[in-house]
C-alpha cells in the first residue's frame, strides 16, 4: 500500500491505515519484491488515468524511465494500450527493449528533443531542467505530467487545497502553465495518494503481465535508515531500496 497523505511517515514497525488504502499483494510475489510495487504502480495508474486521461493507442514518453518509477510505470502503461517511448540510462536499455517499448533513448547518447515530435503525453520524472524539452516534443493539445517540477493551479483545484495554498501553487506554477498554454498544451503536476481499489487494479496488471521490479541487493534494517537514504540521495542503487522491519 501507499500510506495516506496525512500519515505519510513509513519508517515505523507498525502503522494504522484505513482498510480502503490497502490491497492484497500480487499472488506468488515475496514481500520484498511486492514492496517495490505500490508507490510506483499507483503513481503510474493515477498519472495515466486521472491526469493524462490517456486513451489506448496514443504515444506516451516517460523521461528518466530507467529508475524505480519507470520499471513499473512502463509495463503498466503498455498494459493500458499505450505506445511507450522512454529515455533512461545505458544499463537498462536491453531490459526495456525486451519489455517491448516502442523506442529506448539512452540519455547519454541522444537528445530525445532532437528526435521526437508529435507525442500525445509526457510523464516527467526529471524536473524543471527538462520542462522546455518535454514541452517541445508534445503535439498541440498534448499533456505534460510532471512528478517533480512543481504544483500549479490545476493541482490546487484538483486537490481541494486551502485558498492560501491555491494562490501559492497558482503563482509557483504560472510560468509552466503559461509556457504550455502558449503552445496549446497543458501542464499537470501530481502527488500520488493511497487508493486500495486502484492498487487492486495495479496488482491485477502486475500479475497478468508478470511485472517483476528490480530490488537493490542491499536490504537495510530500520537502524541503517541513514545509510539507505544516503544510497538513494547518491542515486547509486540497482532497483528499489528496501528497509526490512
Ligand atoms: N509526485 C509523485 O507522486 C511521485 C511519485 C513517484 C516518484 N516521484 C518522483 O519521481 C522521480 C523519479 O523517481 P525514481 O524512483 O524513478 O528515481 P530513480 O530510481 O532515481 O531513477 C531515475 C532514473 O533516471 C535516469 N536519469 C538521470 N538523468 C537522466 C536524464 N537526463 N535523462 C534520462 N534519464 C535520466 C537515472 O539514470 P542514472 O542511473 O544514469 O542516474 C535513473 O535510472 C523522483 O524525483 C521521485 O521523487 C514522484
């Protein structure tokens, strides 16, 4: 599961959550592997279904897809009938090509914005530095969803935040909204939330397509939490970092 937004701390042996936030883990998966699925799976599901409102047969670009989000999001998007193009590191190229992505662009070899155009949707995992490039490859009427760049007016409206936060987010996201609007495109931002029903749907996809996320071989204990965070901060992991309780 993904912890509810008002109880987001997960560095604990026990947590209480509403039953509506949970779903059974995929059949035949061990706890360590299954742990790597909910956050990325729910983000992908909410991003594709609720934010992009993507329809089958359209093309989705995911930048930075070689990380722990992409390894779940890419097969989930493909299972939803999207044609998926990704950018990522050299190491993951073979894995994603085997998965059946339409194109894998190694970010150290090629610039996707010099190759791609007329893309229906983009999911950004890289943040502000990529915004202009991601916008440029979108077709008119296309939608760019960022997991990282920052909230905007639409995020505030969709999440029902206070008047003050709405003002703040509107101002913070104005340059992205304006830049997208000028090109007839739309900018979205999201923050994944818990949802047991959606997680059940993700689990069905995971089981059906036998999606197996990579988990870093170093499994940390609760007392090693700082070491685990250091590995994440340095980005030197091979798959999801797991803390064993
Ligand atoms: N808003 C939300 O609800 C939400 C939900 C989930 C995740 N996120 C965010 O999404 C981001 C990505 O998460 P993650 O867990 O997938 O990160 P991650 O595991 O660190 O993966 C990032 C991947 O991007 C690659 N990369 C780095 N620079 C790149 C570039 N210029 N072009 C293409 N690929 C590049 C990295 O390759 P190297 O090995 O070469 O570094 C790595 O494989 C994080 O910031 C996370 O916080 C947000």
